[in-house]
């Protein structure tokens, strides 16, 4: 499998990025929903290119790709696109072949020596970067090893629009202007990252980034970025797709819906005996077991002398924690890790957005939970009695 870019995808993402940078919406998800809804309406009304207004910004609309491709990107501010009305075709990178993660099993690790103080500063700078959040600890150490420090002064051009992408950058400190075709369209202030789009899509730099103060950046070269970040994204997608295929409830989703669920999952590991969810707590996510085992207990909290009673065990492919999200009530049980356990976590926002088609199945499961509780606590026991 190769990361070939479907026709129209680059234009679509770049149009959207321009709108985000200009509007800087407080609710990016809602803005994106409105944006693509209007774009689709425009496409249905007229197959030619039209101007679309979203949030007060008017811009040229491009036809969406046939199969949207999900990518991880930093949630601060993405690298902005060029003016899509500029004359002439957009040129591709002249020396970056498409990256194929299936053919990238062996490579020489890049290590830039760092002092303990530098490594601590780097770890702090990258900990909020979305691209790195799904990396395993070993992969994260590769990131820290591979990045090198770059100091800048006022007026330095970190990247120039139209140039080939060489590095991905994470900002540790400093202010930077984002300039597209001579116009400042945004800025970074002591945080954020940029440069990933040119590396991921084999496209020239979409903007010029200029330091407006002294600052410090951490950079990663193109090949290391691809091998660590893109290969991890590829492996993560394959792993989650395999996991989802083994969850009966998710078989009700179509292929595109399951792909979106896979992209929303984040892996979390638990040690033996660790509490994963606690009865009575507010719910913020549900869990799918990637590896290991989980035991579920309940306690009648109206009886201070009562003990926890085990009611269920789940192994690989099992899921739990959805009950509180369906009922909008506190956790009805406690879940413990049995041995070393790894779970894929789906947060409440993604749950509500993506698992609508599964809701009837999950509601039916509530009846099964009630029956289990009656067996344990008597014929008057219910989920609400345990709180």
C-alpha cells in the first residue's frame, strides 16, 4: 500500500486550511462540518468551480475527492496553503518519491546527540503535538533522538513558499508569521508545528514562515518524519481495522464509518490490577480491548458494607464503558486490568459522532446488564440502585 494522493484531495485540504487560518474558528469540528456541507451543496448545484462562503470567508471550491483520506495533523494550526487562484499548475516535489510503508521494514536510525537539558526541553515542546500522540514509547524516543535544534533570529525565513519540503518543525519558543503570496494570513506564538503537509503530500511548501522574534525550533528531516510518523499512522490504521473487524457490534457500520472509528481510536496501556474505569465516576470514553483481559465488578453503593462482585470478564475484541455514554449517567461498574492490558480508547465526542448506527445494539445491552445485576443483588436491583 502506498500513500498515493487521490485526485483533488490536495486542493480540497488546502482550500479548507485557508478558511481555517482566516476564520480561526473556536469550534473547528463544527466549522469543518459547515464547510464541507456547503461545499457539497455547491457541487450538487453546479459542477463548475464556484465561490462558497463559510463563516464570512469567500473562496474557490474544488470538487472533493472520491475517497477521502484520513491523516493525522497537529491541532494547533496546520501549514497554510497557497493561493489556489494563482496562475499555473502546482508543481510536485522534484526529489521525493511516494512513500510506501509496506516496503520500509529496515532503516538506519538518525540520532542527533543532546544534553539532558535539551532533551527535557524537546520533550516538553512535542508533548502536545497531535502527530506524536499515538506513538509508542519506543517510537517517541526515536522522535527525540532524530530531532535537532535550530535557533532563529528576527527576519529568518524558516521555510519559503514554493520550495521543496526538507524538514518538519516544532516550535519551542518565538513568534512566527505565516505568509502566503506576500500576505500574512496567521501566526504562531511560542507553540505549534508546521511543515508536515509538504512532506506528507510530496508538494512544495505552501507558505513562507518568517521569525518575527528570536526563537528556537526543533526539526526532523523528511525521511525520518515519514518513517516514524507516516508508518506509525499506517500501522495504527491496519491494527485498528483488524480490531474493529473482530467487534460484532461494529459490523453494523459500513466501511467508511469503520475507517473513521479506526482513525479516532487512541491506544492506552494498563498494568495488572490497574483501575480502568471506576463505578460512580463521570464517563468520558469507551474502550476496545486490543490485548489482555479486563474484569468488571459492581458494588451496591447504598450499602457501605457491601463488597465488589465480579460480573463479567472481557478479552481481546471485547468492549466496555459504553453504558454510561448511552445513558448519560455515571459509571455503573468498575473495570480492572488483568495482567498487562492494552485498550483502544474512543472519547465521548467521537463516540457520539461515529457510533450512532450502533446505538440500538448498545441500548439492548442495557437490558443484559440489568439481568446480571438482578442475579447478583436480587430482583429489585437495577443499574441506578448501584449509585
